[in-house]
């Protein structure tokens, strides 16, 4: 990507607001807290029950707006996540940007990826941020390690993201992670490179940029509402990632298509993802990992591909609103192709659950998930059954 063109675009965007005058700044404390009781059983191995927030949903932070005039606003977000089981805090979105209702929003810093919060991903998973979510545990969506932070509880460092305003039903989002380095790569031990261990905040070397783009179109026909979406993600492998693995990693590419159809209180949603030259492995919730069990073959983190390999992921679901309750059924599959070092792995899952809204800010949730994983490398054909019930509040 031409870095001079990027500089011109950013300069032009800033020039549009240069003549505006500042007025009042509004800052609000925002947050959410959740805890759930989960019972997880892995066939022939172990079971355990926990009371915590295994998907890292809980967080607190500050949302900041300033009116700049002529329809422009300065926006910023500082968000920290925590686990009600007592785990340390971790950073979520931390960015500053400019917003205009007719143009869109430009964010600079650490943000969620468009694959997570814009086109598909958690926007179509009603059980996201619970033990029953489709990413990470259920094996029906790519998780944090694939698709530049596509998982629900992840964000992407060192990025520029633009999300357009709605244009007669069409909108798009683009995320860029600079990788303009010669011999040293960005954020590996400090601003001048070095021998640090952070391999996730760099787009690659020799001017390679990580990029993710997504678009969607929403339209109505009588009482029917439709949404179609698609996207592309490219994660350039860094020299450190190459050095730390024997999987011969290359540039990862992820393609996604999907759609939503709703009619009154009924909705169907689904998406398909193809991953080429996968980097990394999924981030698991406790339901996938059984954290107290040390044997690696219990970690059924089945929505990331074999490192260096290809694979595909299907997700489909439906939901029905009945008063304050939403009834949910969903499922799908993951196929991770064989690589030189790892054999083919398959996962199949289905989930049934419900959300009950006590108010606009408080709801109960619960349900059951069954996952079957066939890992030919470990000669495993194992089922996992998860039951959970939880309570969350937004403030």
C-alpha cells in the first residue's frame, strides 16, 4: 500500500474539520458485568463446574465525545476487561477518532476488527460472550487467532479503522495495520524494534500491511428484512512468527460471506468462512479448555485452523422472540485440513439456549451445547457437553 496515499487521505479528513470550533466534551462511565455457572463434561476424561466469566465479557471504561461543529465529533474510548473470578484486567478498545453522521467514523489505536463487530461474527451470534458462543468453543466461527482478532473478546493493536455511514443500505469498514519496516519490525521490544516478545502488533516487514475489509447491504421487502455481508482479511506473517514455529507459516487470508433474514419475531442467520495459511490457534474459554486439566488434547479450541494449513467454517442459526425471551438454536462445523505436521481435524456442534430480558440492561441466559471433535493427529473422537446459566447487567 502506498504510504503517501494513506497520508493524503488522513490529511484530507483532518482538513475537513480544521475550521470547526470546539464546544462541550461529554464523558460517560460505561461497563458491564456478568457471571455464569457452567458445567462442562469431556467424554471419558473429566468434568468440572465453575462460577466465573470465562469469556471475558465484563468490562468498565470511559466513552468520550466532543462536538466540533459542522456535524463532526471527536470520539474516544478507554475500555478494560476483567473476569468476575478474580483474573487481572486486560485492555479492550483504546482509541481516539473523528465521527460524522454522513461520512462515518475514523478510529486510531486499538479497536475491534470488522469481522467481529460489523459484518457477521458476534453481530449474528445471540449467545456471544457466553460459554455457548459460536467462536472459540462451539467451533462454528473463526476465533481470535484467525481473521485479525475476529474473536469476540479480542481487539487489534496499532491500527487505523474507518467505518462508513449507511448509504441507502450499503456500508463498509476497513482496518489497516502498518507494517512499514526495513530490518526491524514494529513493536518488538520498543519503538526501535529489538528483541521483545510481542508478535501481534506488527503487519509484517518490508512495507507489508495487514488489512481487513468488509461490506454489508441491508434492505426491507414488506415485513421481511434482509442483510448480506462479506469480507476479506490478510494477516502477514512476521519474521518472529516464522522463527517460533516449524509450520512454515505464510501470509494468512480469510474470506467470509453470510446473510440474515428476519420476519417479524423470527430470524435466520448464517455465514461461511475459508481460511488459507492459518496463523496461530484459537483462544479458548473454559468450556473448550477445562483449565485445570493439563493434557493438551482436552483443549478443544476447534474454531482455529491447524497452523500453516487451510480450512473452512460453517455457522447457521435461528432465533424467535417470545415476549421478553429469545429462544435460540444454532450450530455448524469446522474442517481443518491436514498439514505436514498435523493431521486433519473436524468439529461439529449444536447449541440450544435462551435469553430472558428482565429490563433493557439486565438479562438471564442459559442453555446447552454439544461439540464433537475428531482429531486424527491425536487419534481422538471425543464429545464435549456444556450446560450454563448466567446473569449480566449493563451500566
